[in-house]
C-alpha cells in the first residue's frame, strides 16, 4: 500500500518531534533508531525513508529546536518582554521539564561534539538570538553574557539534586541578569 506524500511528511514531522523530546530529555546518543521509531509506532526500517542517517536526524532536530527557541525568545522583544521571557527560562518548570524547553542546555554538549556542519547550524541560530537580544539591550557583549548565563544556569541547576539549591541558582542568575539589564536602561 502506497502512502501519500502528505502522509510521509506527517510521519517525518512526528519522528522529528518525538526524537527532539527524547533527545532533550535523555540525550540524543542514548536512543537508537529502533527506539525512536517505536515511539511513533513504526519499525526501525522505516526510519531510512525519512532520514539517511541518525546524524541527519540530529541536524534536523538542532535546526528545528533552535528555530523554535529563536521564535520564543528572540522575535519582537522589548525589554519588558525579554525580562518576562528570562523569568520563564530561569524557572524550576524549565529545570524539571527539559523535553519541553530550550534545546541549548539539554543538547549543548552533544552539539559541541558534533561535526562542523551541525555546529555551524547551531551557531547560525544562536547568533540570530544574540543579535535580537543585542538590539533590545543595546549591547552586543551584554546579550552574549546573558545568553551564556541563562544556558549555564539551567545546566548547573539540572546537575544539582536539591530543589532548594536549584532554585537558588536560578534566582541568583535571574537577579544578577536583572541588575545588568537595569544598569543599561536608557
């Protein structure tokens, strides 16, 4: 039985979405092709009609997830929106639910170990996000510092076992970023 081109695109999208959730929650390298396909109710052999390799899937996840991060975190920001966005980013909900959050703290180490094409792709989206924040903050270096601090704070908070300590890391980071932003107000 032949499936329509639309069905193939829908299946590819389901695989991409499901794989992104799995990668952000457990790490991309921990799940095999069979497990990724089983999660959407298909056999492992069907994977190769959608992606030529697991590396191609990872590249698609990076592109898709970082594009979404830019849409959520970067587009149309003003200072107030940026501060609200940072408060949601540096939240216990984000720590506890990596599968629904930003891919950078969840997949950053795997992106760093990837081939140059994937790193360049990530660089493209990260630079777009940084540029949008730099426009709002009127500072290129402050945008880099805040972006790095947000990602680092999430990584550190997720490494800790004690919720109270996780919360302190997030609050300290948010408060410090707030002071940095306040110091730059016109």
